[in-house]
C-alpha cells in the first residue's frame, strides 16, 4: 500500500481533510472497495495531527499530560 504524505498540509487543511474523509467513510457502503483507501488516508491525517499536537512520540502514541 502506498504511504500518504500529508506533512505538507497546514493544520487547517488536515482538519478539513479529516472531516471530509470521515464523511466519505460514513457514506461508503460497508462492502465498498473505497473503504480501504479512505481509512488509509484518514489514518495518515490522524497520525500527522497527533504528531503535531505532541501526542505521538517515536512512532508510539502517548497520552497527553494532564494540566
């Protein structure tokens, strides 16, 4: 499977992409072949958002510190 490079997108663009992908996933039929690519792109966006927010460290998700 191809990697989805979303690092060039701004935070706002990532949020818009996340919302649009979530809507597409909700509209896709359960047996649709499009669910796989949508989920892969959604995962790439979520990973990048996590990385930018500091909840991703060394390839492992970490819990944000409580303030």
